[in-house]
């Protein structure tokens, strides 16, 4: 059973962005599934590579949307993206040091990111887009 199930209500209504969010859920579920079968430490370097690629493409897309829609909380939202980027780089460095990484900490961080950022912060972006469309 996946750790996190995507719901249509999480979509912000911009296909590229929503596809990227679903991809992140897939990456997190992949790590969770690996941990259930005690393979978390084996897959975590690969997961972190995927996350770094994801961050680069997704944050660029989302920040462009925010600029295009004149999102008032752009700076605050970008700070959250920066914090995520810093955390992932930190995990990658820890992993490179002879796998000195706590896989449970990685998974908990990613789960919280989904709950607090995608479900809450990105939802505010959706409300702003809907206001513009009205
Ligand atoms: Fe975001």
C-alpha cells in the first residue's frame, strides 16, 4: 500500500505542475515501498538523485507560474523551495559520506513536505489562480 495517495483536490489546475507533483508522490512511495522490504538504504542514493532532478525542473515550473499569475506570496513560497533544496543537498552529502544517512529521516521529511507544502502552500497558489480566472 502506498504511503501517500494522490487526490484530485491537490491539483492546482495546471497540467505540467500537477504531473510533477504526482511524480514526487511516486518517488516518495518508491522509497516507502523499499523501506517496507528493508531496501531503503539500497535505493536512497537513487531516490535522492531523482529528487534533485525533480526539484530543479519542478521549482522552476512552479516559480514561473507564480510570477505569471503575480502570486503575492511568491517570496515566501520560494523560501520553502530553497529550504527543500538545501535539505535534499544535505541528504545527498550525508549519503555520499559512506551512506551516513538516516532513511527514516528522509522519508519523514518528504512526507511532511507533501502534507505541509503541496497540500497547503501549493493549494494557496491554486486559490490565487482561480481568483485570476474568475
Ligand atoms: Fe511549491
